């Protein structure tokens, strides 16, 4: 006597209870067996597979159900209210059918829907299981309004994509409070693209390694501590020479400080940033917009503050002239803020000088590697932003490529690009989406971004820092204001939120060169 396929039996047991919910419409288990077809790609595919499965002979049905039983085991015991946020792929259909086999209900979501509405629907359905692409998971788990949605019923999240970063997994687990299970999409184009990007990044790091020989994390950290102390001391001395901020018990408003120091209107933004930095680092205090100083520094004390910074710098970090430029700039500050001496051209921060060999070599190697592996029918479209020099990094990298096939642009032409090379000049939440919008599907972004505070820019940077888009990476770094450090994770989060499923960083976390406050991010669009 023939046996009934297990999936058919499971749908019969569901009876009139919902088996599939799509666009607010519920289809019962009996309805699916009777051929009721819900609207939409995934719901319709489910109905078609149920009909085909019901017509299979028993032996063929048992074979077809083997994978479904595997996924049903992954889902675990009921109750199961499984939201599937996938298009109608074979894997999405298998996960949905496995849910029905386990006696659960499938909620068909739309991966293209607004994330806010996706969270609303997850909460309304009291979803216990969620399946979605990994990129969408990272995007939802990082939403600032996530806590406003009741996802307390969620037990298991199956995310499909390339091998994830552990930091992304930990962050998603903390945000959602559910178990995460990674499902690798076999032989996918995305997986191939990720492998190429990781291979290119590994090769770039190996090529750039020689520029970090002899540099230790301890040396970089010591130099940064000494440099920042010397810079802040020079700023405070410059203001104290005007008779302000010399008494912890006597306060001054910013207007009073600017007047006492005879600061010209053009230099007031610079001095305002000095006061912010001095307050942030504890050399002065501020209460109700009134600044309180500390006992007066002497010129000898400030000169002594530079000595350990010079000794550490000269021990192989960079050329002597680079640090001398900052020390001379500090001596000119009293004349600069009063207008007695004109501003000098803005300069890149000293840490950039130490990191540029490594980052430049890594960037060039990445461009070469990505160009070499490009296998599209059209030339690789490259946009290199912020370069007015014909002998740019991308130009030099492409010149060593053994065969042609790249279309190199230095200004946007209104189209989309396979590769965008840029230096960040603003906050990641605003700068990153603008750059990502320039990428074609599957395109890659190489982004040089500041990941640490550069206090020496308070001496050598432009008084109107950040007002305009600079023309080169060095100028971009010098034009950025000295803001509190934005760690690499902030840039990674911004790139992920902008739709990049894969984000790599050079150098890697913990590398001495990474402590110099500049990182090269390599990101890929789906």
C-alpha cells in the first residue's frame, strides 16, 4: 500500500491553520494541497513545489524530502513562525518547505522592502525564525531604532552569504538576542567576488609589508602620546601668553579669549577648535560656556614637551623635516592668529607621513590585483576621485598591468563604476553613501579614511578645515578637522549600512601601521 509523502501529511495536519502568509493573506495547509496559489514570487513557487511534490511516487518523495528533513532539524521544535526574506531561490523554497514539514508557518517577506517596515512585520508576526541574506541581517541589526520593535519571540536567524566576520556576528547576536546560523550560498557569484577581493587584499598587504619593517605598536603609541601632549601644550601656551586661562579659578568666555588674544575673524574657527581640543583632553575645563585654565606654562616646559616626540619620531618613523615643520608652525601661532603672519598652505598630518608608504603600496597593489582579475565583457570602469595629478596612484598601478582593459576617469561622468578610489573627506554616515552611489552592481570601493584624531592639524591645518573637497589624498587628510577619533568599526558599519556586503581593512586590526590613524577600506557591492 503506497505511503503518503511526509510533506503532504504535515500540510493535512495543519488543516485550516495558516501554512503560508503573504501580503497579509493566509493560505491554510489544506488550501495549499488544493492548489491555492498565493501572490508573489516565493509564495507562488511554494505552491508549485507543493503540487509537484504531492504528485511524486513515494520513493521519489522520500528522496526529495531528505534535504527538507535536514533543514527541519536545523529549525528545531515548534512553534515555528518562519519569516523568509529571500527572493524565490531554490534555497529559500527549501527553507520554506522544511518549515511546513516541521509543522510551522511561513511568512513570505520582501527583501527589497523598507527596513523599518520589515522590522514592523517581524514584530507583528511574532517571528520565531528568520532567514535572510547576510547583508540584510547586518543592515537590520545595526538600525538605531531596532530596540523599538518587539522581537522577543525570535529564536533562530539563518543568514545566507559568504563567510562572515566574527565582529558582525557578535554585534548581530547582541542586537537581536537570537542564535545565528550561517548558510553558505554554494558557487555564488558573490562568493567568487569576495574571494577575489580577499585574495587581492592579502597580496596588497604582503607587498606593502616592507614599509612597516622596524615599526612597532609600542613606538607608534608612544609617539602619538608625546606628539599630542606637545601640540596641546603649544596651543595652551599661545593663549596663556595673552593673559587668559592661567588661573583654574578664573573663567573666560570664548569671546573674551578671542578678544584678549587679538584673534582675527579669519582665525576664530581655528582657535575655537583649539578650545574644544584642550577641553576634550583635560588641559582646560568648561562649565556653562565658560573656560577655566591651569597654572601658566613656560616656553621651556613646552620645548621639553617636544623632545620625547622628536626622539621617537626620528627612530625610523619618518623624515626629520616633517616633524620640524610642526614645531616651527607652533612657534608661529601667536603671529598667525593675530594676522601678523599669513597662513601657510595646509599640510598632511604627521602620522600620514609615516603611513603613506604602506598605504600607497597597498592601494596600488589592490588596484592592480582587481584590474588583473576583471573578466567582464567591457573594460573596467575606474573612477579615481580627488586627484589632479596625471601621475596618480591608479595611473601608476595600471601602467604596470601587462594587458589593457581599464577605462580610467578622474571626474564622474554620470555613469556607474566598477571601481572607485577615494579619500574620505567627511563623516562616514554622509561620505560613504555618496561614494557607494557611484558603484555599479558588483562594484568595489577603495576608501582611504581617517580612523584617529590628528591633533597636529590644529597647528598646520587650514583655518577653514573641511570646507572644500581637496584635490589629493594628502590634502584631503590635511583638510579634515581634528575631531574625536572615529574608529575603523564606524567606517565598516557605514559601508555595511550603505549596502556593501563585504568590507575589508588594511592594515588589519592590531597592525602598527593601523595605529597611525589612517586605514584603507576595500568594500564590495552585491
